[in-house]
């Protein structure tokens, strides 16, 4: 079985919450069912039955489902796993003469940051349905720590144009000491620098992450870099 790629190469430390608003507390749960395919799901769940925990948990499950290559029209993660297993069984039935490895679906989340204002959860998934290799990706889910609402990048970042200039500067810096002597020209497939969809909070700053194939070939894997808070603070609406 392929191990899930580590969610983030950088070390994250949770920020303490000092607000009078009672912060969400999390536990890690797993869905365990007797599937024919290799399926696992371990993810963060807010404890309790408050409006905040309900909103967080609904948004986490919805975000996980949306990361899949064929998201189902449901908000129930267990149903999605069962559907993947059913699809695998149908494939085996229809192509019984084909000797293919067992399909795999592995989901894992990590609570990477929590403050009075924002919660960041990294969602990692790996899907394999035969072929040369599977598909894996990481998505950052940023949530309002008071309401549990999903925060878009536009609700986090201000002055996008100057933020992009800053990000490009730090992207280039992140390549300075790489062992392969890479430059920015080795990324973005000949197109200009652009921001990733994945922007998430850590204790040290903002993490910007490009998934596999997003800015480089498969063998490059994930591409990520850090914008320290002392530099990026003027461009943040919340933190």
C-alpha cells in the first residue's frame, strides 16, 4: 500500500487561543469498514454539538469530498467511500480478465493551525485506479474560528497584486539552495509566476503550496514555500 505523502514538510505548531470565545477542540477519527478496495479515512473532527462544531465538521467533510477526482453529490464521507468501493467491484466484474492492482483511496487531514480568528486544516488524499501511478494532492481548508465558515483566499489576503510580487520574491528565495540548482524558469511551464490555490496558515507564516503537476512535472512532487509573518502581515485581513 502506498503511504500518504506527508501533508507538509514544514513543522507546524498550533497557536494558542486567548479569546473569550470558547475555541473549538478537535479529535482525530477514522472510518473503518470492510472494503474490498484499500480504503482509509482519518480526519479531524470538532468535538461537541455546538453550532460551531457542526459548521466545522460539515465543511471539513464537504471539503474532503471535493478533493476527490470524481466527487459525489453527497455530503456524507462514508457514502463516498462506499461508492468508491462499489465502483471498484463493478470494474473487477466487468474486466475480470484484466490483472490490475487493487484500487486505493486514502484520506488524511491534519489540524495545522488554530488561532482566535482562523483554523487551517490540511487535507491529503491519494487515489489509485490502476496505471503508472496514483493521484495525490493536498488542499488547505481555512475556516473562521468563530463561525466555522469557509474562508476564501480573498477573505484572507488584501492587495493581491503586491502580495503576488512578495510571493514571487520568496518563491525565488526558496530555490536558492536546492540541490538540483533549480530556477524559476524550471517551473510554471513557461508561463508567468502565479499564486497557488493553496494558501494556509502556520505558526511561522503563510504556507503557499502547489500540487503535483500544477507548476512542474510529476517527478518534482509538491512545491511549497513560506512567507514569514513579519513580512506578510500587511497583506493579511486576518491571522
